């Protein structure tokens, strides 16, 4: 039976496609007059979710008739923003100031700002008062409306603001672009229901909603037919995929379905919340030929006391147990993590618990963050905010512990032959190709650019810590 939202989604998609066609006709006419294609430039801040959103934006703009350019000196400039930490916001304001100057010499330039920061009333207020030259503001829930917003802006010459608090809509089948021909991100769910007490994501990305499994499968099949060999499944907590669907399905089950798609050779996913990582998933990963040998498992803190206040719903002990279960099933798996230092009330003892977990797990690598106060989250008003100097000092100690672990983990595949997905010509030395191992580490090796996008056998000659130097094995 078709669900109500599906039909609303389809109507909305049809409406947007109409507007795209209208705008395209208008742009084609202008092109006939001027002989000049209009250009666009997207600046993406933040996570892979934003990168994927930017590909969708790019798809819409290309369909309208814009051509991509890599400088901000373009006819349409869009900032897709992040607000997970304060410094992300500050970077956006800095760059917007520069755009204002560019617009003075090109008054017809259209500037749009979207993404997580725009879901915060204070940021929008600041833009409305201090950056009045901005033309279009929208959020995370209505990216699919970009063509409509652009049309309103072109017709009205006023600032267009369209912000939704939350949505149940998942609008499929709009144009979308891909940065790489051979690998693609695929959203499997949107939003987050976890409300970790430091995190702004549930407020700016809304409630958790999963895409229908069949829509995901169809998208991946189409990618595979188009030459994609590696996919990255994206969601704030992929382990709770499917729970909100009419016909519930587990993430492990979805992975099994994707495993069956011809042409897809590698499956990655992020992010996994430790509290929801099931035995079923470990089993599926262990038996899979396509799921990559890598798991990103955010720890955030090693102190059970802080984890409780962070609302993470696992303890130091249960996290370590989970890690040993995973390692028992997949001894060679690469584990990476996210850790926050300086969460309100963090004591030296709490921090030492974090170091203890880091030393015990021996992560291959980690993203480490100094706690950043986000207005509206429970942690922002908690007592015991940690002084910057203390947090910085702990951050440095944490980095050293992570580096010691990754130095040990590095090189474990030295002198073996491994499969490498060739991604690009090496930026420093054009005689070399750069590719990725299943565990996500980079490998550089001599080779011809015709191999880009292919999975090849490479002998890992020498470990350089965070990457290998290798030699192509001709099969
Ligand atoms: N301060 C610092 N780091 C944060 N993260 C999320 N919110 C904050 C915050 N307020 C980190 C978490 C998360 C990653 C994406 O960003 O570690 O896993
Ligand atoms: Fe933020 Fe926690 Fe949701 Fe991750 S799981 S997005 S850290 S609230």
C-alpha cells in the first residue's frame, strides 16, 4: 500500500522539476543573447551529510543551466554551512564578509546560505542584520526547493528566506550530481533522535526518518549501472536505520540487500552509535565480501560518569566489551572514533578514563574535539564548564595517546598484496596514483591515470605511518 507521505513527496518532486524546466528555458534564452553561461560555486562546510546535500544542490543548478566553477567569483555562490562547533560558524561569517566585497563588483551575483547553521534563529538574525546582501536563506529540510527559491528571488529581487523547523518529507528523484564517478554517498536516513547533551544536530537536522529500503536499493543500482563501485551509506546513527519505517527493517538487513547489487564492490557506512550496534550487524560484517574492513565507532568519552551526563547510553565497560566482540569477529578491522575533551564537569579522573580506553582500543585514527558550547543544548547550561587552558592541555595529551595507538596499528599490512580503489593522480607527484585500502588508509603507487575508478592489486612496499607506498601488481 502506498503511504500518504509518498504521494506528497511525489507531488513536490513533480512541482520542483517543473520549475527547473521553466528556469532552464529562461537561462537558455539568456545564453542565446549573451553567449555566456552562468556559473555557480558551492562551498561546503562540515560533514559527509553536507557534502551529499551539496551534490544534490549541484545537480539542481546544473539542470537549470549553471556551470560549475571553483572560485567564489561566480554568478551564484552558495555556502552549505555547519554548526556542530562554534569555530565552524566563525569560519562562515569570515567568508561571507569576503563575498560581500565580491558582490560590490558584480551586483547581479546571487548569494545563498543553507545548511545546519541556518536552522538556528540567532545565526539567521545575524545574517539578516549584518549580511543584508545575501539573497537566499534556506535550511536542511528544504534543499529540494532550491529551484523554487531561486525563481522567487529572480522575480522579486528581495531576500528570500525559507526555513522549516522539521519535516517528514523525503523528496526523491530530483537531479543530483556526484563529485566522483566511481564512488558515491547514499543517504539512508535523515535527522537524529539521540539528543546527546552536547550536540546540536537533533535540533538542526530534525527527527530521525529512514528512507524506504527499495528507494535506497534503486538509487544504488542506478549508481552501479553508472560505474560506481563504492558506496558510503550515510546517517547520523545508521544502526537505528529502519525503525521508523512502516515495514521495519534492520540496518544489517539493508546491508545484506545492498551486498547483492552487481557492480558494487565496496560498502562503507557512517556513523555507528555504539549503543545500537547489534550482534546481527557484526555477523553480517564478518561474512560480507563487500563491507569494508573499517568501523567508525564514536567514543566521545571514556568516563561512564560523563557518558551518562552526555546521554550516550553506554558505559566505558560496555563500549570495551563491544570492541572486543567486534575484534573477536574481525581481528584485522580498523577502528576509528570521535572524542570530545573538556565536556562540562570533566575532571582529570574522567579524562584519564578516556586515555585508558584509547590505550586499550588502539584506534587506527581519531577525530578529536575540544568541547564547544552550543546554545540550546542541555550541556550549554551545565555547571563546571572546563577552562580553555585545561581543555587544550588535555587535548594535546589525548592526541599523543591517539598517535601512539595509530603508530602501532600502522604498517600491519606492510609487505602484503591488497585491493586498492584508485581515486586520483597524486597531488604532489603526478607519476603516482593515490587510492584507498578497504580499511580506508591511503596508498600511493606508480601507475597510469586510466586506472582511476578501478580496484587493483597493490603490493604494500613500505608503511609511512598514515599511508603506504606500493607497487601495482599486474594481474
Ligand atoms: N563540541 C565538540 N564536539 C562536538 N561534536 C558534536 N557536538 C560537539 C560539541 N558541542 C563532535 C562529536 C561528534 C562529531 C561529529 O562532532 O564527537 O561525534
Ligand atoms: Fe549528535 Fe549524538 Fe545524534 Fe551523533 S548521535 S548526531 S553526537 S545527538
